[in-house]
C-alpha cells in the first residue's frame, strides 16, 4: 500500500515561544528582533529551527507566513559545538539548523529548507556531526529529507515541485537543466528530462502579478518549444493546491515522449498521484 507523505502541519516545533504585543511597530516585530528580546530576558537561550534559519538568512517559513507573527523558536541546551553567533546572537550552527529543519518540518518545507542550506555550502563532516546525536523517527525523517534534497534548486517552489514529482513516482528530473541552442547559447529549465525533451517551469511572476504579456521567460519557453521541447509551466496554485492535473499531464507527456514503465509501475504511479493530492489537502 502506498504511504501518504506528510506535507503540512499547523504547529511549529519549539521549546520556548515569545511574542511581542501587536501594537508594537513592524520594525520591532521582526523575527530576529523578537528573538533578541527573548535572549535579553534569558541569556541561556539559543535560536533554533526556523528562527535560527531566519537569522542565518534563510526563509523557511510556510508559504504565505508572516515572519512578524511567527513564534520564536529557541532552546537553552544545544551543545556548545553546535552554537555559533550571527548578528551578535547565539544560534544553532548552519549544519545543526539544517538537521533540525530536515527532521522537524513537514516534508515539502523540509526539502526546500535543505535545498537552500546545502546550496550555501555545508561541509559533509559538519553535517555528519550534527546528525550524530539524532535518533529514532527524527533521524529517519532527516535522512529521508537529505536524500531528497538538491542544492541546484533556486527557489522553494522549485524544490516543492521536484519533491512532488518524485513522490508521485515519476522519473527524477534534473534541476536547472542546461539546454544548448543551435547558436551556442544556453537556456535553463527549472526541471527537465533531456532524454525525453520535457521541461517543467515554475512561473512565480505570473502567480503574484497575473501577467499574461510576453516576458523573457515566455520567450525562452518558446525557443525551447521550437527546438522540440515540451515545457509545462506551473503556478503556485498548481504546486500547493492542485497537483493531480499537472502530475497526470506530465506523466502522459513523458509516456508520449518515450518513457516506458511497465503496467505495475503505472498503476503505482496513479495511486501515488492520488496520495500526493490527498496529502496536500489534509
């Protein structure tokens, strides 16, 4: 039976939560500043989880979440070897922060966070050291997240899209796939399969602004289509709310272009697409 992944959760993992009064100005409700206030009231605290990621410079909050209202996540007891200082504040090291996010966040958010942090560069020795004290279910989830991560991703929605494609059982695409045109120039696809000349693009601009006019991205897509590529363009709504239609179209396109799974694999993929859809709607 296909296991349905966990994609969303309504709660954050934290050991201490601090809020500012809603009447305070926006400049004082920044997540970093709210941790600073918590730290000044208790010098034992170390920023952890999403708060540590934010202070390190990574936005790993759920899509649409307002960091000015997000709870401060902190702990008084990380080992000294896993603490660093950023902007004068104690936070978990980048490797420890990555492991916490990989182990504790819902799957899509965890993979997107891991992609971002790995892209910044984390030594394998530091990562292994941060994983060493992790056990049980947290270790299993962290390992699953890290196996799905890819530092080539350039945005969280690209990470989500790649993760959904993998969870649906489709062949793994290459992030930031390079396609060379006849004039020697290179065009990039967010995700793609060179063997079948199929690409997937996330159109964040259209999602936020509703643009239908010609853009550089549209021209790039047309260039690729002229070279025989099939390019699927997705919006945030497609990725976060309605995965079944585009995953089904993508499966059919890959089949038309020569992908040849057996019948049992196709049945499993159909089941997994439904499981992915259900998981997003839970």
